[in-house]
C-alpha cells in the first residue's frame, strides 16, 4: 500500500514501542518520517533500522526549545508537514495517599503539556489534508488503580481532540485519538515479565496483549485519507478492554 506516498510525518516517542512501529508502517506506506525522542542511542538504532526515509531529532516534548528544533529540522528538509503523531507519554503507578506534586508535574508535563505544544508548534507547517493523531489510553476511559495521574492525563488528551476539532474548523486538518490497551512493547515486556503479560492479556476478550505493529497499523489508517471523514474521534485498539 502507498496510502502515505510523499507525505511527511512527525512521531514523538518514535524510537521504540508504538512510535517505532508506527514509523515503520508509515515508511512502508510511502511517508518520510521524523522521529523524536530523548535517548540518542535509541534514536540512532531506530534510524539505522528504518532506513533513508527516516530522520531523528533528540529532545523532550516538555521542552519547548527542543520542539522548536524539531520543527525547524522538518521545515529545512521537507518544507511542510502532513502528519503529526503525538505519541510520547509517560506513566508510573503511585496510589492515592502517596501522590506527590513532582509525580503530577512529570506526568502532565509530558502527556498533556507536551501533547499541546507538539501540536501547536506543528500547525504553521500543516494545511489541507493534515492529520493529527494523539495517543490516548484505555485508562483514560476506565481508570486504572494506582494510576491517578496517568489516567487523568489520558482523559485530558481525549478532550484535546474534541476541543481542537472545533478550533481547526475550516483548516482541513483533522485530529483523532488512538487509544491502545496493554501493548507488548519492549518496555512493557521487561516490566511485566511473562506472567504479567499473561495477566494483562487475560483481561481482554482477545486474551492477549497487542503487538505494537497492530497499533501502528491503526495509526497509518488515521494518518491516511482512508479516515478522511473522521475528526474528534477516538479509536480504541485495546482488544475490547475498555469496551465491555
């Protein structure tokens, strides 16, 4: 398929996990992709695997100067931008009664502030037919014990798409949310172990965790003209976890 032929995309958190899987799929479908992340070693390894249609920029979505460097690189090499996949996120458990201000700040700086400015700073490069994809989570719908900050931040991301769809009226730019459930990324597999993966998988009707490539495939759909009449929507790619 060449649904993204000639398109330019930015993927934050693009060196590993869901972001890397999406970058691979976007390139397979014809896109030129800039991946953005905080670890140079991971970025270098990702670009080596992704090939000549990938570029890497090191930085954090919570640092506005880093985002400026990202979009300056996009403008210098490609001129315009068609797809933004605001995928970078963070989340760690801290139960009610133990939550700290630092924990809230870290989570919201990345998941909410970072998403807002990733998108806002991209807009001058975007135009008719542009697609913005925000990574939500099943936890933003169902909640998740011990994940107050993370769940609340992902619920906020869901509302950003609703609000921005109104703000972007007349621009030809669409914005949608992709909400995964438990996904077998490298980080998740390391953190959960084999038994933990089985336990999370058993929570879904499909009885397994998602492969990152399955999430990347849906990101490619939202990036492409196949989803041209979708905006303000949330696509749940969670094995049914938040649907029952």
